[in-house]
């Protein structure tokens, strides 16, 4: 069985900045979103495509999953971005403001077999999360919480109450169709305590990782979205106890005063598989 690919930390990098791209080659991040959209000035769009094409061709990114975010296809840059990405040495293409499966069809007609990720950042996107997650070329969903708060006319509060329904809808859709789902960014990159709290909230909800805007956020995101030593230890003990109970003809076991059934063992095995995948990355 292949190990699950971790997406604990997903860092945005401007596709036009060769120095930033080069630095990303050495960062302990699970995935990189090379941005051709918001992070690139209008008069730099064409140059950014060329820069990113060249840097990706040079390689050196190791285990880091390489995602390229293009401009929307309804902009003057989108089609050229998609045509360029189809020829880049990357793992996936990320489409902004996805609101329907038809938009993914239009992108796939240009990018072919390249896996697609969808930015989920509009009210209509939330309402159509299921059909988007169901698309056969979709591999991941990324929450665009800043845009979503803006479109909702809401207030950004620490508890994220304004977007909780939207976050939950996307987690449900992603889990129903086996799609990776990544939480939105935390804007105050110097506030480690606030970042940790939001990462913990996202992890508790079922997100696979978090998008980041600064390298200083990587360690916290990796820690929170990866299994702790205590979780790994508990997983091992649950599996051992359940297997021992089965050998004795029992259908359940007890660990630390709690019942352990098949469903707990499934979760425990996922924890151990994730830990092993992370350990392999650390050993590179």
C-alpha cells in the first residue's frame, strides 16, 4: 500500500520571484503553490510565466508537491496561463474562484491529464461544493477565506464564525469524494499563537493542512496537522489491543478505559501511515 502524501503545509510563492522560488527548494514544506494570480502584478504576468517555467524545469524541489495557480479563465491571462502550465514540470494546476464543474471541464480541455485543484472562495462555490468535488480530474480543494469573507460582507473574527458553514461544506464534499482539502491562510504571519489556534481548529474540523503566506508559519502548520508522539503511541496500542482481542474471539478491546472497535483501528492505521510518510520526508 502506498503511503498517503502529506499536505500539512502548503506555501504560496509568487511565480514571478526567482529568489523566492529558489528559497522554496530548501523549506520544510509539503507543497508549494506557485502563484501567477494575486501575487503577480498585471504588467508582470507574461514574465512570471516564463520565470516559473524556467525554475520548474531546473527542478530541485524534492518531495514538495508543485501546484501552479493560474488566473481565472475569464481573464485575459487565464488561457495563456493554462496553456503554459500544461507544459510546465508541475504536479497540478490550481484554478481560482471555482463555482461549477463546467469551469473544471474548460480547464481540463487545455491542461489535459494534469491534476486540478480548485480555489473555493465564493458563495456560489460553496453551494456547488459537491459537484466540484465530484469532478474526475479534481485532486484538491483550497479554501480562499479572505475572498469568501469579502463576498459574504462578513467580519473576520478569530472564531471564524462567518465562514464555518462554508468550511464545513467543503470538508464534507472533499471527504465524500476522496479529495484533499486545505484550509485558508492566516494573515497575521507574526502571530504564532493565533496561527496555532486556527490550525488546530482546522485540523479538528478535518482539513488535511493549511495554506501559508510566510515560511515562518511552516513549522507550526506541520506540527499541528501531523500526528503527535502521543497520537502515534495511542494508535499502536489500539491496534495491538484490538488484534489481541480478536485472537481471543472478541470484537472490541479497551485502551485507556475506552472502547476500541474497527473504526478506531482504521483511524489508528491512518495515523501510523501518515507518520511513516512524514518520517520518510524527514529522512530525505
